[in-house]
């Protein structure tokens, strides 16, 4: 029997594990990888290929990069590939019905949440922001709505206190890839009963914006700690410090909640253990930070070069 012909659609690092798993399983024929166009990066604005394109080319997989998935020229190319199934992971565009209907087995999506919780662009960040104790991946048969399709498979994973968005991203990428390659043969063979998403528990995870990183020190320390963890590496949770020399933006990379409380935003202690700041309840000890225009460093390193005093305020 001929191998299942798959077109893979994805763009960032998150999608690479699923593409790699499909290729390396030996069970499928990945006939094309579709990703967003190359984007200018860095100070020189040099065009850079997205991670999925880089991986596909290394694996000798043809790459398609339409500006819009609705382009007729792209649809023609897609039909020429004659996919039996389209697999989507973090592609970055809503697919038109013409694509959803194209392959005989439809389109499967690898989504990094336990749908219907966190439909949308940033499920990993919002799970941490909201203090969830677990999350997971859902393999979904795609429908016209945003992440509304029937559930094909799900698997959970705990959100650890040591996790930030990067570590959870990496674990979910691997988990999604594993569940995907286990699920596709059973799904294509008709041995999986699809389940409609429940009407209860629906929530949304809108795209993260830079301003989401602004810390509100009147919030509880645990909520601020979740923000620090959720926004690594971008945009980063940040605050402003009126240093004796000049105002300075500080990006927080690592912190911990402590029992000591004090006025919201006020520096309560500064030493080798970190910079302790009051909040709406309890306190937050800053362990690693990055001054604007500088590098990431420990709080102790920062204190060695800056005069931080008890009673100063962050805002």
C-alpha cells in the first residue's frame, strides 16, 4: 500500500517537531511543507527563512510560501500535490473552506491546549498567566471556526513551577508530535470516534502584545510571577525603575514568590539573594533581569553595578 500523502502546514519552531516526527516515522510521504513567507530580521532587516522551511529544505521536502492561503495559484499547487491529509501546526493563517475540503481525510491541527480551553494564538502563555496546573495538546479535525473542530485525540501534561513559556513550549511541541504520529494511522483507518468539543469551558488565548509585559505591582506576587514565567522569551515581563542616574526599563527573566509583604512596587531588600519587591499580597524576589539595552544577568550582578536602595519604587 502506498504511503499516506501528507502536506504539512506550519511556520515557527513549535511546528518543527511535528514535521520532523512525520518525516522520521517512515510511515508517511510528506509531499510538501507550507509556511509563511521569509521575514526581515535583525538590524540589517535581512530576509530569514522560517524554521519549518529550514527543516524542510534540510530534509529535501518541497516548500511552498504563499502570502495568503486563499491565493488561487497556491490552491492550484496544493491540488497538484494530491494530499490524502493536510496536517497543520501553528501555520499562522485561518484556512479557507476550499483547503479544508481538499484532501480526502480533511485537515488535522496540532493545538497546544486542552480544547475548548484556550482557542486562539497564544494558549501556552495564557495557561501560565492564568495559573493553570496542567495543559496539553489536542489533535483536532479542522472546521471553519477558530479551533472549533472535533477532537481526535488529547494528552495532558502538568505545568511545573519550574516551567516558563519556553520550557512548556518545547515540551508541548514534543508531546504534540508524539500524539500526532500515533493518531494519524488510527484516524485514517477510521478507528477513532471523533468527539465534538464540549460547549462548557470555552476560553480564548489572544495573541500576546508587547504591552502585556507591563507589571502591575498592585497585583498579587503570584500573578506577577506567572506573568514573568509566561512571557519568556517575548515580550518579557517588564517594569520601570527610577535609578539615581536615569529612569530604566528592567525586563524580568526569573523571580520567586516570598511571604514577606510591603507596599506595592517598593523595594524591600536588595542583596545577594535578589531584589525583593512588595506587591498586592506577599512579595516578589527578582532573581534574574535585563536592563534596557543590556544583557541578561543575575540580580547580584545587577546590584554590583547599580545603586539600588530599600524604599525605591518600581512602577
